[in-house]
C-alpha cells in the first residue's frame, strides 16, 4: 500500500511494473485538501506570493527537485548518506553547485548535487538544462498566438518574474523548425480531386529592405472529402518560375493527379499546372473575381452591380453565362463601369470551367472559401507584427498558428464531450481534417466528369 502524509494508506498499484500515477493522484497521496488550504492561507497571511521569486510554488518546486536530485545521487553512489557501507568507496558525495532554472511559476534556484569522481549525470534536471518542461510549450503557444519575441519576454517578466532573453525565446521557437520541415516534406496522397490556393500578404526583411511577399497556402481535398493543408510557400521569384517549383514539389511528394484547382488568377500557375498535370482544370475563384471588378464600382452602386452579375456566375450553361455578361455590358451599369466588364472578359476562360458541373460540385469548386476562413484567422495573428526576419520565420509562424488553432478547437470539443449535440457550442475543425459538406454527391459527379481518374471504391 502507498502511505499519505497523515499516515493513511492509498490504493495499491494495479498490474505488473511501476504504477503510473497522475499529478492529481500524487497530490492526493501527499496532502489532503484541508492541509493544502491551511498552508495556502498561512502563506497569504505571511505576505508570501504563490509565484515569482521567493513565492510558495517556486519554493515547493525547489524542495521537490532537490529531493529528487539527492535520490538520484544516492542511487548513483549505491549507499545512503552516513551509511557505513560507503566507507572505502571509490566515489562519494562532494557538495552541490547552485543553479537557476526557469519554470512556469518563475525562476527557481536549486542546489545540484555533485560526486567526487564527477560521474554523476542527473536526469531530473540534466546538466546544461536551464528551463523545465512546460515553459517551452508556453513560449511556443504565445508565439503561435501572434505575440512577438519582445512581447513574450515582457509577458514572462510581468507575470512570473522570469527573465528570458530574446535569444533564448528565439531558440525555443526555432526548435520547431525540424517539425515544420518534416511536415512540409511529408508524403502526400496520389490524387486530390480539388486543390485550393490562396495567399496572405506578409512583410519580410530582404537584405536592408522590407518587402511585401505573398505566403501561399494550399489546401487539398482527398478522395474521402477530407481537407488537408498541403504546404506553405513564400513567393520568392516571378510567378511562372515560382509555381513551377511548387508544382514540382507536390509531384515529388507523391501527387500524381489533381482534377480541379481553384485559385485567385495567379500569374504563371495555369502554365505550371499544365506542365505538371496536363489534364487539370484551373478555376478562377468567383468571389475573388467579384471583388476584383468591384474595385472600379462606386460604393453606392455595388449592390446593384453585384445583383446584375449574379446571373453570370449562376447560369446553367456557359452560353447562358456569356449572354448574361453581354446583357450586363450593354446595361446602364455596364456602360458606367466598363473596367468591371473587362475584368470578367479577361478572366473568362478561367472562370467558366465550373459551369460544366451540377450544383453539388459547383458549391465546392467555385470559390476558395474553404481556405479563406483559415487565412482570416492567420491575418489576425500576424497583424501586430512589423515584419519577419526571413521566409522561414513566416512559414514557422503560420504552421504553429494552424496547429494552435486546431488544438484549441479540439480541446473545446473534448470539453463538451457528453453534451447533447444540439447544445454544443465548440467549433468544428477549421481546415485540417475537416469534412467537405455534400461530398458524396460531388464525388459522384466528379467520377462521371473525369472517367478513370478517380478510384471508384471510396
């Protein structure tokens, strides 16, 4: 049996091997609630804070760590302190070395035990380690939430009294770069029926200048209708060359075919796609097209123009859409805003592909809204940043932000487990792992439209 602080016994561990005890179970075994309340009240009456230098929790952590380190040294030497069995031993205790470690509750000064032979290697707080587990997760979470290195530094100094250098914080966030690289180069599915491409604008330092660049995100819908973020690319060259590299990378990661790409009329992308996947259709996002033509329309006429253009992108056939556009061009509004008409005429060949499909497919492929909601969340995170030091920093933050957003939503859903479905308020997946609404109907239409290119057993 396990014994608690008051002498009572706790439950015997079940099964073979050492018992796996949770933090709550361990606390219950060590101290009851009444004792803890008395202890906290005493600390409050004495003016002792819970966290920060000299706080109650740092002192508690100090006591636990030093006790654990002493137990490790005893195991290493093979005898207890003062035990006659240690006489004549080739190794012995040799005092301790002071060390400050940063924790989630503030800096903690501990005494790290030494042995005379210098062979003791502590595992609880290894040599060279200056931060305890959990602090790195906090730094990364704050960074993913949009805080800059300077903001994080000030936050820890203000809330925990912990002084973390900007270099230390940068090293913590840079530690995820290997994960980012593995994610960015992971193998992909052979076929993605639909691929969405959209971008957010970021400022990146380039030599002695700060340039505005486009960070492109690709979201693929697999044959089961599940969305996945395939990659993030910061545009570093002219359109055609850049997109040729992106398409080649996706192909090298296993993508053999894409049926439909929906994007914002990106220069060089159609040519790169045709060179990589010759049978792929490229669709200009209708929502982007509407926005582009509205740039030439005065504010008080925008509703009228939007209403007049609706017959164009809801037309049952290409011929009907062309007739609707001609009618708009010859109308009073069309003559007042010829530049808006020109936007549609210029993008016509890349606008009409989706009109060949029935309504279930049109709902899915006519716009990049599947990725727009993600970009909206990412823009909120990067809006407070002046600029990024390099392209890798952009990709790192966007990847961390996507992971953080999905993790938070997942925790909210777990918290509502058991709540009746109609009463749940937790949001679903934003993009990664999200299911496409109406996918079965769309898949049936895609199989008929692209015979032999999709697996039929899905």
